[in-house]
């Protein structure tokens, strides 16, 4: 049973308070500091990334930059998180994986569009909008393609915006983890400066805190069961 | 003999024209386009980078961003360029290596200071100047330390400015190639927007073009010898 769908906000607050008694105060303080700067206004989509080291470096960057949601499309690669590179950052992100349909790209991007995101395709060779000109007051889902072939046709077709980082050298493209870092840091900095309300809603904050707390407790499934019974007779 | 120290500007122009006859017009056009956007106003210093993959990714980023000069300090690591990652970008950069003294860090940073650079140390845990607040009208040499221990004491001591990229997550630092990319892309974008004269001097441009042309010609040492004799009777 997914208790998050049953409990109301005040019940969740009570549940979270109980979980916090099992975690060090320092860690709880860290959760509450980090959650304040999390955003869903911008998210990253990785399509068929072959080198797990690159994908893991992107996850680490997303955590550092305060992005909470990462979408991972696996049309033909089995994605594995490289623990050395991700440094545990994937534990604190909402990872959404798309790997069960014939066309996982369209599945993922349609679902993001339905949530109000503009789909931004990063194409090194197309000249359209430059990174600095992207409108950060819109919800943006930025799609990064794989190292060999770039983005799929389905991703290019579904995109609302084609974006380019200005480049001046002989090398014609950045490494994927570099490209994602430059892009998301630029967008995130401008979002924070824009005055837009980029923070998570109180509801999303609380759900996120509960998730982080559960991940910090051993056998959190048993703890949850016991607490649901004791606190709410569920 | 280093002919670059002997020839005057007009002689160099003549020499470069002769070299260009041995290179495809497309390549010459590319050289001239790329050199227009090269800058010495900002440069990267890598101190004891253990993972050559990281160092090579930084070189690729520098080329993409139009930085011409990279300084590589090797106090205890033998630096090797990883050809898969650098994608040949190191051929087009001025790589300065410091590995012969007892204290290569001080050697490198003192020489940069003498050339008018402000030394910027990137320290993830210090809160001083934020990236966005660095003054891009100054010449900046940004030093990135190694993956395990960060910057050496000598580098921290020599630094004029301590810089931090804002971070909001659980992970306490970016990967080095990510950190360098975010930093140099931010500084480069602001430099280009600042109205400052960031381009190479005509003299530096011509020297750089000659260097690139020589690297594109087989047995350029013999070609040079022959041309020096024929053109200038040297």
C-alpha cells in the first residue's frame, strides 16, 4: 500500500516528525536546508546514455544544482548507476525510468508535456535558441542524447525548443556531462534570479522529506508499517 | 632555431601565406574563424589532476569555449592526455607544463601573476566570491585542484581570490571537469558580453595561426627550414 496517497498533509507532518526521531538532528537539519532549494521547474531527461559514468556525473550535478527530478529513457541501453561517480546523489533524486514501451521516448516526453514542461532538445549542430536566451519562467525539461548518435528522431520531433550552447572551438561538441552541467547551471542561476517561485510546494516538500527520511532509516518498510498502525490505525 | 623570435610581423604574414597553400581552404577558413574568438584573458590551471580523463575533458571544454592557454602543474602525477576524451583538442591549445622544479605550483602561479593574471582558487568548502560575482574585466587564471585533496597549500597561498560555485545539494562538490566547464562557460559568456577587448592581439593571432598551420602539415620542420631559406634566406 502507498501511504502517501492516503494520508493528508497533517498526518504526513506527524509521520515525518516520528521518522525524524530516528535520524540525527544534523541530518534532519540538512534535509530541511536542501529541500528549501529543490525545484521541479527544471528537470533533466537522459535518452539512451551509453556511458553510465556520464549519466552518473549528470545525477551528481543535478543534486548539486537543486534539481529534484531526472527522467531516464532506456530504449536500447540498460542504464546502470556508477556508484563511484554519482557519490550517492541518486538516493536524493526522483528518478523516473522509461523502459517498458516500444517507444519510451515519446512516452516520457508526452508525460512531461502533460505536466506543463516545454521540451528542450540540445542539438550541437542546430542553431536555434542560445542557452542564454531560454525563457526560465517556463517549466523546462532539457533532453540530452547519447554520445554516439545524439537525440533520437522521436525526441527531436517532440521538442518544443532547440537549444545550443555557444561554441567557438575546433571541437564540435561538449562531453554530455559537461553539456548538462553548463546548461542546468545557467538555467538554474537565472531561475533563482528571476524572482519566479521555483521552490517545491509545501505538499511536495513534505513528500520529499518523508522519502529522504525513509531512505535514512534501516528497514524503513517495517518502521512505516508500525507507525501507520500506531499513529493512524492503518 | 625558433624562427618566431626572429621574423617580424610582415615576414610572418608571408610565411603564413606560404603555409596556407599547403592546407585545404576549408581548414584555413576554420583557423581564421576560430582564432577570432580565442582569448588569453582567461586561462585554466590544472594542479596534479590524477584522472587523465578529467584533464582531457577540461582541454576539450577549453577549446570549445575559445580559451587558448592551459597550464598543467605536475608535482607528483605524470599527466597523460587521453586521446578518446580530448578528441584532438589539445593540438589547438597552448599547453604549458610545469614539472621540473621542486615546487611547480609556485613556479606556475608566479609566472602567471607576472603576466598580470589574478589567481582564482576554486575551493568547494570556502565561502568567498561566488562565480557570478567574479570581475571578468581582469585577467583571470582559474586553478582547479585534484580529485582527492583539492588544491595544494602553495596554490591556496598564492591565490588572489577564492571562488565558489553556488551548490544546493547533498553532494558537496562537482566533478572537476564539470566544475571547470561551469566556471569557464560563465566567465567566458560574461567576458564576451562585457565589451572588454578579449581577443588575441594581431601578433598573437598570427603566431597562433602559424602554429596551427604547422600542425596541419606533415614534416612541418622540413617545410619550415625550406621556407625560411627561400623566403628570407635564413
